[in-house]
C-alpha cells in the first residue's frame, strides 16, 4: 500500500473508533473504477475502523486477480464508507 494510503487510514481511524468495544459499527466496501461503482449494500460489522480495514485488505487480496484480470488496464479501488455514506478510506486494488 502506498504511504498516502496509510496516512489517510490514520486520519480516518481517529474519527471512527467504537465508544464501547462491544458495540459494532457497520462499514461498507464499494468497488469502483473511473466508469462504474459497485455498491456494497450489506456491509460488515467491526468494532472499529482498524478492524474494518483489516477485513478490507483481506477482501482486496481475494478479489485482486479476478478484478484486475477482467480489465487489466483499469485501476480499481476499494472504497470503505460508514453507514452515513461518508467515505473513510480508498484502497487501490492491485495484483
């Protein structure tokens, strides 16, 4: 991951920590490129953004080959957003 991505993650982490560690927060992982956005309507529950980002990295690893092989010249991004729709982090999807 690029350094700018880590800086963006640290900034986003500050505002999305669960007040109670047992209270889950719902995060959504959208996938987008310059032409389309595939919205995640189910999301995942995590105790905080750090946990959601760990899940996001796992999702990227699982889908990178499939997404990149289907259209190798297109840059894809995994967009992590909260329940209000606020974009928290954008992570590049790379093989």
